[in-house]
C-alpha cells in the first residue's frame, strides 16, 4: 500500500485557532523580510502543520497554541 502519513490531513477544532496561529506565524516571519514582496502565509501554514503532532487526527486549540509558540521560538533562533 503506500505511506498514509504523506496523505494525512489534520482536522483542527476549532478552525479559528489554526487560522489565528498561521496569521501569528506569518507576522513573525514578515518581520524578518521587510521591504521585500513576499507571501509568507503558505510557509507559515507549512511550519504549523509540521509542528502539530503526527499522531493526532484532530488538533484542538491547545495543540495549535503549543505549535505556534514552538514555531516562533524556531523563527527567532534561526533568523538572528
């Protein structure tokens, strides 16, 4: 069969937490690319999806908040 992890999609409950998290990460990333036209929203989505636990089928708002906090720490670490 194939690797089902590649095709796995998360369902975030509530969706507002996910959208707010991606927006927060986008703003953080945007602070490092001032003056350049760059859409960081897809990159922020990717970062958030990668930081959500793999074994979850549904992510709640607490899971999203933890992933957003970790993403911001990583951005600060690598963008210094």
